[in-house]
């Protein structure tokens, strides 16, 4: 293992990519501590810490939301824009044509995603700015030290620019660094809360307000979730593929038996991130309309994290996006055509349409249990969190994202090492990557 880490810095391109990624993440973390003009971060943190509805949102923002820093909106507006365009791509013919145009089409879709991100970020910033003006400390001191007429436009501009800058940082990591930039930004935001969460739990234990058995159960649950996620992430269904032997001149080609690997979790952590982004929508709408009492009660009670309806809707959305994103990533007909062009076939299955139907059938069968598993892992820990009243960091959603992104990044690092004839992190088998 030590030799493998040493090999990372022997490959110049890989070394530059890793250092570049770390530098971008440092910039992101620094921006997460720059306060928004005109607000008292201490008062906001004090008030929001007692409102569980904002705990998960702050987790994805790396603690920036609770402090009302310039990165308070985080990357979630960009993810919301991506979801909208991908859903529209299934029904809007123009977007469907762009998706089939290859690199040029993807570039246009990316541009549209950026424009939509600006609009969503501005809308959320407007609601958040109005919400911040209503925050008052227990002693009666307002969290905003500016007039409302000046504070709201300035905050909308600050939060929107912060989201755009985070979006740009994520794109730079994807293009010039290692790993998926957007996922890594969410990853580092969650990881940044780990020391704080651990220190808080230790303080509660020494203060006598936290039972040691509860902490032990929580740690055991985390380890079990991590092990289960790694196991399911690497699980594959291998479909045998036979290639006939060809004789060209004096050389013999083909005649080999290989397999088509289909991952149980082909969509990676994308369904988790997308589902959580959608679950933030009610709280965002509630911020835009603070005077609507029934909406505030709905968000605070029925759709509060850990509640029955929240867990039910959250789990169903995860399952939906697992199938939806897998359908985007994998095209069974294209896979069958490529196999037929190269002379390959699945034993017992006719080439062409029958092969595509068989692949789609197998993919559906293995995606369902994988989606249900990850939905359960994302939902069940919230039930325990609601019962045990522990930190949001220890929920299943955060662990799923952290483990999934870490495995994807390690797989990309290993690919660079293997291409240059270095041993990967696993000598007996490679870390199997997933589509992001």
C-alpha cells in the first residue's frame, strides 16, 4: 500500500492532477469561511443549530449555510439545474437531439445548465436573504446589520456569484484534476464536518448527556454501512460473451470468451445527490414565502428529515433516479450493435434486438435490488438519528456519498497507475469504477 502511494508521485501527470485538485478544494474551503456582508454569523449559527430542518442542507454546504458565508448556497442549485435538464431531455425533442450529437451537444447542454443554475441560485438566494432578515437572537439582536432594501440585493448577488464560482471550481477539477469535481466538492464539504461532529460527540459523552452505548451503536452502524456500500458498489453481474475465431493470413484472431460486466450500482452516488437536492425544494419554497403558515408547518413537521413522509418520498426518489440515470448511462441497443459488429454474441441469445432486450432485462433485475439497498441505507439511519438525537453527519446519506466518491476517485487514480505499469491499490483485483 505504501509503495502504491509512493507511485502516485512518480507519475508527473497524476501528481499534477492530484495537487491541482487539492488546491481547488482548499480554495473552496477558504471561501466557505468568508462571511456575507451585513450579517452576524454567530447569531445565525446559534439560531439555526436548534432547527433540524436546516441541518442536512448545512451538511451539503460544508457548514457554510449555518454561518451565512458567501458559499451558503453551495453547489445544490447546479445539481437542481442538471436534474431539470436531464428530465426535460427525456421529453423535449431538441434536448434529445443535443444528447445524440456527441461532444458538441454536451457542450450546449452544459451551457444551458449554467444559465439555469444562475436563475435557480438567484431565486434561492432571494428566499435565503429574506429568511436571514427574520433571524433574531434570544436576546433580541437581529442577525442582519443593514437595511433590508440594501441587504437583500447585495446578498442575492453574493450568494449567486458564490454558487457560480463553486460551479466553476467543480468544472476545473473535472477537466484538469482527478475525480468528478461536483461530487468532490460535496465530498469535501461533508468530510469537513467530521472533526466537529466527533468532538461534539466526545463532549456529550464527557458531559454525561450521551450514553456510551449509544455512541458505540452509532460507530458500529457507520462501519456496517461503509462495508455494505463498498460491497454493493463493487458487485457486478458478468454476462458471458463469445467471440468467434478468425483466420487472416497466418494469424488467428478472436476465439476468446470474455464477459460484459454490469454493475449493480451503475448510477453511483448520483441518485443520492439528486434525490437530496429535490428534498431541499420544499424548504427553499418555504423560505420564499415565510408568511404562508401551512407551508411552514408542512416543511417543519411532515417533511422534516427522519419523518415518515420525508423518508418515504426520499427513498422513492432514490429508486427512480437509480433507474433513470442508469438508462442514460447504458444504451443496451448500442452495446448489442457494437458487440455484433465485432462478431461477439451472448451464448443462447440471438445478436441484435434480442441481445439488447436480454441486456436490458438483466440490467433492470440487478438495478432494482441495488436501488432498494441504497434507498434503505439512506433512509434507515435517519430513523435512528431521530430516536437517538445524534449529529446529521452520521446519517446514511453522508456516508453513502463519502464512500461512493472516495471509491470513484481511487478508481481513477488506479487507472492512471495501471496505464503506466504500476500496481494499483488492490493487487488481487482492481477497484471497479462506476459512471458518474
